[in-house]
C-alpha cells in the first residue's frame, strides 16, 4: 500500500488530459505550488497522480 493512496484528489488541480507531456504538467503544478495555490498535500497528491 502506498502512503499517498488515502490523500483525496485536489479539486484545485484538474486531471491531466493527455494533451501535454508529464513534464509540462509537473511544471504547471510547480508554478501553482510556488504561487501558493496548492497546499503541500495537494501538490504531493497531484504529483503522485501524474507519476503513477
């Protein structure tokens, strides 16, 4: 069991649509996080969704 499986999906970050690369999506997440639009847990959960 992964430790992040119980983290709820963030309503702030839409699911990846497949139109951009994972690198593009991670860059967008990083920008949102740096701007304060995502909490630590939302940022981690969104990265896990993209990378799994």
